[in-house]
C-alpha cells in the first residue's frame, strides 16, 4: 500500500470541489472547453461495475475503464466556482460545490500575496439594510402617486456657489447673470463608476457605454459614465456621445496622451473630469493591470508596452490638498476652458472629513464634487489583504462629511457622491435613496453593472478572478476568445432595463415620503432598527 | 391641519373681522389656539406708528426682566396698552398673567441711525429678550417692530376672543392688515412660539400643511442668519426663506417662489432665464419645500402675498370687494366676511402662481 503524502494538494484542499455525475455525462467535453481556469480535465478511471451484456439479465461484476471529468488538484488550477461548466452542461452532470474545509488561503500564499478582483469578502455588513424609509406620509401630508405625479430626479455635479456669492444683478423684477460661474451639470443621481478599458474587456466597456447613451437618448435619463483610468477609444472621444462620459485621470495618467491629442477634435465637452486619488476596494494600493490583460489594443489606448501597469498609490509630486486644488483642478479646468466640472474621488477614510473641509474652504471654488468610495467597492485587481483589511465603511463617512458641511452652512457647495457596495444585494434604488437622505447628492456604482453583464463574482469568494485575464464571462479579460462570450447588446439591454427599474423604484420611495424632488439630507425620512446605527447617523431608532 | 387667513383693507379693521374669517372654518382646526399679526395700526397705537412696538405675554417677573433690559439699553417707553381681560370662569384658554404692548423710542444714540442699523437693533433686542425670558421661563416675546402687533394664545379661538375683548369693535385695536391662524396642533407640543403667524424684521408669515423638507431647511437656515432660531414649527422655515430672499439677498419677490418651489428641470430648460434659475436652484437647494403647503405673507411695505406648493396640495382662495381683500384656506371664510363680493372673480392660485396684493388693493398674479 502506498502511504498518504499529506502535504500534497488535493481538491479537498481547494475552495471549490467539482461534483461530477458520470451517469448523466455524455462526455461531450463542453465543460472542459468552457473552463477558463483549466480546473477540470477528461480522464479515464478504472471502476468495478456490474454489467449485463446478454439479451436477458446476467449481471456480472467487472473492472472496466470509464471516461470521466476530473478536477485538477493544483493551487494554480483551483476551481473558482464560476459555474461555467454547470451553465454549459446539457445534462446537469457537473457543478462546483463550495468546500467549507478549504485550506486555500494558506496554500495560495506560498507564491506570494494573493491577488484577486471583486469586493471585500470580510466586511460584507450592510448598514443600509438596518435603515428603513420610516417617515411615511399619511393624512396631513399626502403620499404622492408614483405612477401619476412627475418627479424631478436630478443631482448637481460641479462647484456650487453660495447664494450671496452669485453674480446676479437686479434689473426691474428680474435677476440677470452678470458674470461667469463655475460649470454645474444636473445629472442622474447614479453615476456608472470608473472601470477602465483594460480592467474591462473592450466589449464590456462598450456595453456600459452603449447603455449610457441609450438611457440618455431614448429615455432622457442623464446618466453619466466615468471612463476609468486608461483612456477611451478615439472614436468615442470625438463623438457627440462624449458628453455622457466623465473622463478620469488617476495617478498613472494612462490614456491621457490620447485624450489631450483628441482635444482639438472634440465635438462636445465631456460631462466632467474625475481625478482619482484612491478607491475604496484598495485604498493606498494604487491601480494594477496585470500584463496578462495588456493586449495590443490596450497598449495602443494607453500608450504603453505589454507589462504590469501599476498606477502609483499617490499622485507623484502632490504634496497637499491645497496643492491638489491648485495644480490638478486648475490645470484640468483650464484644459477644458472652465466649462467642465472637475471632481475628485477618494477612498473613504477616517480622514475624509478633513479632506472635504479643506476642499470646501478652497478659495478658487474649483472642486466640482467629492466622490467617496467605501470599503465595499469593487476592483479588477488588488492584493486580497487590501481588499479585505483596508478601507472604511461608506455610510457613516458620507454622513460625517454631510454634517461637517451642515455645521458650516456649506451643504451642497461641493456635491457629495458616494459609493462602495451600492446595489450589493440587488436593490440599488433603496441604497441610493437612503444615501440621499443621509446627505449624498448621488451614488456611484460599478460592480453591479458588470454583474448585470453576467459577472458571477460575489462576496462569498465566488470567482473574483478579474485579475487573471481568464474571466469566464468575457467581461474582465482581453482574451479575444473569451471576450466573444459577452453579447454586447444583451448586456447593454440588461443595464438599461435595470436602470429603468431603478428609476421606477426611486419614485416608489419618493412617493410615500411625499417628495417629488430628491430628499438630499432629509434624514428625518429614515429610521433604523439598530440603535448603534441610529445614534451614529443621527436618525430615529425604531423597533 | 391649520386654517390660515389674512385681510387687507383700505380702512382699518377690528380683529373681530379676522375672528369671523377663521371661525367659519371651524372644521379645519381643533381649538388649540388663535394668533394674529396686525400691521399698519390705527386706534390707540396710531400716534406711535414710527415707534417700535413690543408684543409680549409674560409673568410679573418677565415684566421686570423686560423693563430692566430696555432701561439698560436706553429704550424709552412712550406708550403702553394692556388689554382688559375677561376673567369669567369657564373660558377655555391657557392665559399668561400679563399681556403687554409697549411702544418705545429708540435709544438716543440710535435716533439718527439709518434704517438698516435700527432694523438690526430691533432684532437683536428681541432675540436678547427672548433668551432672557426663556432662561427664567417667564414669558414670550413675539415681535418688536414699528406698527406691528402680535397676539398669540393657546385655547379655543372664541374664548380667546372673549378673554381679550376682541369681539368689541371699540376702535382701540385696529389695523389695515391682519394675518391670522386658527391652529390644528399635530406634530408638536403646544407651545406659543409654534403658533403662526411668525414675524421677523417686518416680514410676517403663516402657513398650513406639513413642511416635508423641514430638516434640510432647518439645518441650512441655522447658519444663514442669527435671527433664524426656534424652529418650533416647520412653518418658520417659510418665513426665514422669505426674509432671506427679500431682506438679505434683496431679490425681487417673484424669486421667493423660484426658491421654494423650483420649476422642474424640463421646464427650466425651455426658459430664457434658465442660467439664472439653475444657479438659484443649485445654491438654495436646501431651501426648497416639497410638501403640501400654502403660504400667506405680509411684507414690510404692506404687500400681502400668497402661493402654494408645487403640486397644489393645499389650496387657498383670494377674494375681495374693492374695500377689502382676503386670503384664506376655505371659501366659507370669504363668504362670511365678504358676502356681497363677486365670487366669480375669486382667485384660486395654482401651483406655479404667486399672488401679490398691493396697498391700493390691486391684485397681481405672476406665473413662475
């Protein structure tokens, strides 16, 4: 007898085990072809089987070889639970099964820090779910009819001046604008947040862009999409649809060469510029696009060779918030003739209130929005240790920033946009509404968009392989064979349909509190069933 | 829900007219109080129209606090009127021990001061007195302003009227403008400061309905002006916004409507003044109201205004007969005090309209 080599890795050490049912399997091979992680393979097994070969039953036991599908046992071939095998199998003969006794976190680190995409797997608490829209209009202030009333669902993006500073001159019974003011755009209160061409496949990025344009042009919903760091296709930069896109600049400056060269040819201004300082999924960790995903077209858009593309964790040469305002905001404002709002995106942090206060006091009045991203935000690639152990919950941080502005009478001057886990449970409208009541002008969402495209990743360790270049859904990969798996039109349609439902659901929440415009800062509309949450956010406790 | 009303007349009126206007709308209030602000006074106050008039309900201790403070600040009392109250048993009123209406001359160093400086002094004095009276729980100061008198009390309006002798048209208490409210107390404890109309530096306002944007209005207003205090009622927000738009920003009156009920974005887009309207909406987003409300306001110059929420969820009606114009919640109020008017000319302002009644009783209607 052979002794057990206990240190060998077997598939019961891995996070997912493949359950295969040979009696249903036709050995068509589809599952093996579909598995991008090379986690399964066809194999021959020797089995003791009872068979009967006569025209009448004559059972005999024989040792026979039979083809089966077997899971590979190496760490590098670990099944990620994406379920593509199950999806493609015509006979339901195979499926991944979560292994509660996985030793994977120990085994995987033998080759260095674990990298992955997706959201934090540890901090999946849902503050928003202990909050209820509890101030329902009854009798004295009637609820509205979400189907019949009209609703004014728009949010500001841009630097808002205080009323005393407005350059308005009285002429008879009228006020007349007497000078220039910073650009402010009223947009839909949900921004499709920054996912770059590179992190996403071109087709996935295109699907989000297509949905954005469709929502604007067909349904009049002024949804804006942020490009992500990494530039954009020239075709779109010089199209009318650029007005739906917020261009992102981040610490790697990827793609900006193209953007700047396209400036003279732009037919219209972009919706805005978003300077990314950090993101909630991996604050202080910088951007990461593994070489596996730097395909030729990504090299072209970003102007780089095939290599790991690392955006530094900070903007080189940036010393302080004041300097950021002077250097980055001013230069980007100037680049677009002071016609385009320039906002900033930071990871939520214990220091967010100080940063926001500093921006509010900026004498140039040039920061057009403070985008904050909480720990539950997603990413295409990060060290798992950053994903799970760094960051800050967004709900209380958003509230802190809003109340800091209230204390100074400056609420609304720099619009607050918050994200990181919006729509995590599938209902983004409820999340958005609660964030608005707590003081956000709007929300940013990204991960749920790719989930609408077909991403199967989740917060319980399923897939999250965005960093590998092997995305089984063709969303986070640049492999042309995999990209073809994604149906762009169907993906865009999913996003459009979701956003139409989002809009209806937002009305369904506005109507019972009796409001036809957004209740930004209307914290009295909320109650919490959790005393600690209620106390922290300054809302009513209810039980 | 409250019932609100106002009357503007060519000739001075007695408060009984306001009572008749409101009592006919009895079904809409719950006898939790009655209040009124009178402006452009006649009767006993006629000789003192330029002397700030203090309206006060207090205890004896409160009286002393006020007298001491006013003496210390150099105000000189020139006239005092105390209503003769009816102490018959059984009146349903939570009366205070004393009601004082005193005209003062300005302190000597302020007699030649400009209007703005005097306005600020009067506000500061009222705020200081309020603080002192609150600290010792010894009274309530409602207004301190030339030619303006405020009376508020908790109880049944008809009993309040009997208590103060408001039914007696004896010519002593009269005004050309009266703004009044009969209360329906819902959300808040019955406190006198929560009773409309509210007054600030010449601006009077009463409202009905619920201000669903109370929290965001209040949080914003707190830091806008030192006079924006109290917030005992969610309708004080409307007064403070009126004061802010007209007195602080000095914008034309029509922009009050643009601030509290901004046009929908799709409509703003079609307007020639869309840039101005957008800027106003951006800067004053936290002063928007979005609930069911009607507002009646009285401006320092005597203009009376009314408008309602953007969905017309609280109606109001305006009617007149050439001698008098009244604004009120229900038409039965108008029928009581203006039975001979041409009711076909009554105005039911719509959700985008603002109605302004000038001192010559000309009624102007503006669409937002």
